[in-house]
């Protein structure tokens, strides 16, 4: 069953989600308008660190990566984006992946057992996606959204400092 069918609450987005599901991947440039400053990203990190909400916080000599899997961990523009995605798409889970340096650590080539929508929050991140025998790459800027169907291999490419939110219906 399509994970989004009963949850996508804003029907304006349903054609994009349906098409992306069928193709296995889909891009929406400028879905929303986040563009936090570096200070706001640091404030988001500090909020998570001080409240025990970080899932991972790599040391300075280990590629400077942090992430949180706590859906209630967000403040500022991160919270506004999570609220927008909940209201518009009926998402249930929100994760944040961030790096402080170029070529930072990431999950490598992987697949997820659920459909996800990635929303670029700060700076740019590239992704390669393998679906239906096709290899496609995308570079996301703040506000761009990338839908990736479950079981589609994808690889993030860390171009520099960045923050990306990942949303799912599970």
C-alpha cells in the first residue's frame, strides 16, 4: 500500500506525490522557503544538545556530523518546516541530518523501508538515486524537496556545511 495515500492532507501536493511514487523519485523545487542562517543552525544544534535530543554527535575529528531522530526536537525554521510538512503531507516522523564540513560523514548508499521526502534546509546537498534501473542525481537547495520511494537506493553527497530534514509517514 502506498504509505502516503491516507495521510496526504493537502490535495494540491497529491499529484506530485503520486507521480514520484510511480517513478520512484521526484523533485519539487522550492516546495517551502526555509533558509536558516548559520546561527539558526547552531541554535538548533545547541537546543538538541542541551536537551538530550541528539541521535548522533560526532567529534571534531570525525567529520563533524550531527543528527536527531526526535520529531519534537525542532525550533525556529526547522519547526516551521516540520509543521508545514505535517499539515500539508500528514507526515509523522521528522529527522535532521547535518554536517559542519565538506565531505562529511553520512550513511553512504542505502535504502529505506519507507517512502521519504527530503527537504533541504541549509546550503546544498546532492543525492544520487537508483530506481527502476535508472541512476539520477539531484542537487538540493534550501526549500527543495526530493521524494524517494521505499527500497530505492540513494546516496547523499556532502558538498559542504549542510542541514537536511527527512520526513516519512511511519
